[in-house]
C-alpha cells in the first residue's frame, strides 16, 4: 500500500462529496445524482450566496458554501470548473486539498468557428496539472463524458453510461469507481494511470461533435467488461 493509499477512505459510507465549481451545469448535475444516491454533497462557488441558492434548487442532501469551506468539509472533492480557471482555482485550494482524494473532470478544450478542439497542456492533462499542484493530495481523473443535460433531467432515471477512471493509486481509483456507480445506470471503469488522462479529456471534443451532428447527448459505453 502506498503512502497516499493510507489517507484514502476505504469506501464512501459516511463520506461527504464536495464539488468545487459546483454551480455550473456539470457540477449541478453531479451533485443532483450523488445526492439522489444518498450521499451528502456540498457544492462550492466563489460566491457562498450563489452556492447556497443553487443547493436550495437541487433540494435535499445538497448544501452550498464558498469553495474553501466546501473543500474543508468534504472527504472527496470533485473539481468541475472551466479550463481557463483550473490552475488558479487548484492553486488557491492546495492547502485545504492536502490529504484528500481530488477527482478532476475538467476538459481542456478550445472553441472556434470549426467547433471544439483539445488544447495542449504543459503537464500533459488537466488531471496531471492538478496532481503537480497538489503533491499532498491523490488526484483521480473521471466524469469527463457525462452530459450535464442528462444528469439534470428529472425524466432520466438511468443515465446509461460508463465513467472512465484514471489514477495512480488503486485505493483511490476503486473509491471513484464506487462513486461513479452511485449514479443510476453508470459504471466506473478503470482506464489506466493518470498519464493517460490526456486522450480521455480530449475525446470530449469528439463527443461534442457527435452531439451537435446527431442532436444527442451521447456518452461512453465499454463492451465486454
């Protein structure tokens, strides 16, 4: 067992899930589904008032706070912010994220007249950037390909998607696979080490192109597993 594993919860029972950037569509969607599964969720925002208002809209099991308070009161923290604010946010919360499992679902994408495209990241990927900024946390990459529209749709009882989970700590990736499975109709599938997160993040640009062409909310399903 690695030194990091010793600090990772063995399971989700009794854990609080924090979502920084939780007032955006993806954060709200994940918060909604986690809370529906019975988990306690804290959504964070730069504005505590904004977070509290959004939490009230989401209902039971979700509360709001500013990003720092969200991180301090959570056991597992999901980073769900626009790429352009990723580094600044992670750096600002580094002290409070020490010792925690950090789930990075940020996709470094650019948009122009031809659509979405993957952006180069000096560290290799958003998840690797987060790990480089958080040496005392355990970063796992996951939840890149779930449609916020689907997650927020009350008429969708089962999401029907697989969540690719990448990381360097087996206990942490097992935990995040368990978290993914808390979303009705989802499975968490281990997809490699953190160094492989780039192509997973970049594939979101392909999904956006699929969704635009076919007017869909496509997701990923892995066969024969």
